[in-house]
C-alpha cells in the first residue's frame, strides 16, 4: 500500500525506522540525555557534604534560583504539551 506522505512501502523488508541501527541510535541518544541530568546531581552529592547541600537550601538566593528553575521547566513542559 502506498502513502502520499511516506511513498511506497518497502517490499518485504522491515518498516522504515526499524532495525538494529535505529534501535542503537535510540539507546545511545536516550542514555546521553539521562546522563545529562544524572551526572551533575551525582557530582553535587559527591563533592559537597550532605549537610552543606541542605544548609544551602535555607539561603534565599538558592531558593529563588530553585523556584525560577522549576517555574521555567514547568512552562517548558506546558509549551511542549500544547504544541
């Protein structure tokens, strides 16, 4: 069957976007995005004592920065859902 957006279907082969190379690419990209978030958090708790991290939470500038971070990420998620 032919689709006007995709062109003719391949004869007998796997569908487009399937196969070991595509799966490998998805795994590598997903892992890199996960590491982008996990590594800084691990580094924070590795290099700073837990007491110091918790004490920083009482600083008004730190709380303002955290609020701005969560607000901006919430707006980004909302914009992504709308789009």
